[in-house]
C-alpha cells in the first residue's frame, strides 16, 4: 500500500470514527441526561406552567438551543487547554491567571457542592418516606439509613468512571420510561381550554424573564461537562470537539423531548390555581397529583422517580464537586510551596464529601430554596458567561468568534442572572 492509499485509508477510518455512535457515546448521553434530570424536574411543571400554555411554548422553543449551546461552550472551553488532561479548574487558571483561577474554582465548587448536600438529604428523606408510607415499616435510625445510602452512591463513584456510566445507564432507562408513561397516562386528564387564553406581551415577557432561570437549572448538567470533555479527549484526541458536540446535541434533544413532554402533560392536567396551590404546599407535582387524584399508582411511582432522579443526578454533581475541591486543595498547596500527591488530594476530597454529606443528611436542614438562590447566579455565570468571555479573550478560542449563537448565549445568561438576583432582593 503506497503513502497516498495509507492517507486515504486513515481519512476514511477517521470519518467513520467521527460519525459512528459507540456504546460509550450512548452511555455519556444517558449520563448527562441523568445529571440534568435531578429532583428539580418534579418541580419544573409547577414553576414553568403557572403562567399558562403559550409562555410554556415559547420556553420550549428557547430551552433546547439554550441547553445545547451553553454546554457546548463550556465543553469547548475545557478542551481549549494547551495542556492535555487539564480539568476545568486547571483550564481556568491557564487562561485567566492564578488569582482569577482560584476565585473561579472556589465559586465553581460553591455552586455545585451545596446541591450535592441537598441530594444527600433528599435521598434519605425519599427512602425513609417510602419505607414508612408505602411499605408501612418502622422508620430506621436516620444516621444508619443516611450512611448506607451515601456510601452506596459513593461506592459507585469509587469503582471508576466506566462503572458509574453503566450504573447511570441502568438508572436512566427506567427514569425515561416512567417519565414517558406518566406523560401519556395523564393525557385523558388534559384540559385544552388554556389554549384559548392569550396573555399580553408584557405578561409573557415578565413570565419568561422570571422562568428562564428555572429552565436553566432544570436542564443544567454543567457539573459533569469537565469530566465528559476529558473523557472525549482521551477517547478521540483531536476529534474530541466534534464527538462531544454530537453527544451534547443528542442529550439536549433527549432532555427537550422527555422533560418538556412531562411538563406539558402535567400543566395541561392542572389549572394555574392548582399549580399555585402545589407551589404554596411546597410539594412536587407527583405528590400533588397523587393527593388530588388519590392515585395508588402515583403514590408508588413518585418515590421511585425521585429516587432515580436523585441518584443519577448525584453522580454528575459529584464529578463537579470533586473537581472543584481537588482544584482548591491543589491551588492552595501550590501557593504554599507544598507538593501533595494527587492520590492524597483525592482521598482528602472523598473523606470530606462523605463526612459532610452524612452530617447534613442527619441534621436534615430545609435549605433547598436558599441553595438554589445562592448557587444559581454562579452556575449561570460559569455556564453561559465565562465561555463567551473566553472566546473574546483567549487565543485558543478565537476560532469560535463571529457567530450569532454567542450573542444568544450571552443574552440568555444575562437574563438568567438578572432574574435570579431580582428574585433574591424582591
């Protein structure tokens, strides 16, 4: 075989590799889906549907491009490093300097870690409630139950990325199935009278402004993006950007289809007054439907959906929290002139996360709203704004300049941040 034939053969092989879906690619699509679909999806219909049908249609049109383009920008940012194998905390320091790198790393950790704590509380409460209310057994000691559940989730992470992807895949398949079944099961309950209610343009504008942050965080899977990008680089090297964008596009489509179908089905089954009542009661949409319809099916399915959503989302958020804390420890040690082996850094992070998760799960604080409010602006800034700044400032990302999608992502990020800050002070 001559040199020309070798080049042609290599080119064909590369094109096949870029275009063919592998089992690992599918696993990452499902893992990212699982990271996004946390317990928050059960509250999304309440928050997004209170203004009626037509604003929800506009939200659906916006949220697909928002989700894909924002996460694509963050993935491109991670892959822009001149040092192969650098995670997001190292890339930030490389592009923006040591001082800014430390600040953004701390903010990144502070945005993700509290959500991880909430999942520790949430999984304990969900299983405890299921044991007491559905299985009618005595409530176990909280310190034992929380430890067993937290160690169970952590053991999956400690067994490695590939094992985590397999477990996530096993969890996400039933989660997708149940969401779809519930969506179609509610169709006979649909009330289409809301389709004739057309709110004013000003009302639609205010509704969209205040609801966009809810959509951002309901579809957010940024905690897993850095690990995902590094995995694609290890697997595909210089084709990682192309491959990661295809996976992110497929994941955004999967999220849009299944989550918004669930949201529309729930919203059309209830009127705005009922959604407002559910919000006032501070319960998930499935809990409200179970109470309203006295449904034995929903009373059992609800805890199962919550369990699957929390566990699958926990894995992705753990990846982000681990990266953030590892970065903080390494940066502080470097500043102090101390050389800590990576294995030691990993061990410190694991012990810290397990112990703090366990303590908070035992205490059982009611801090979900506060955490979402405080972490929200940071997540929006890192996911939407930071990659767009990098496109303007970082030489390695200047090839992404001059496209309208950058303007769209920047505007959506500013809207999300301004709405969250408004709700904090209102």
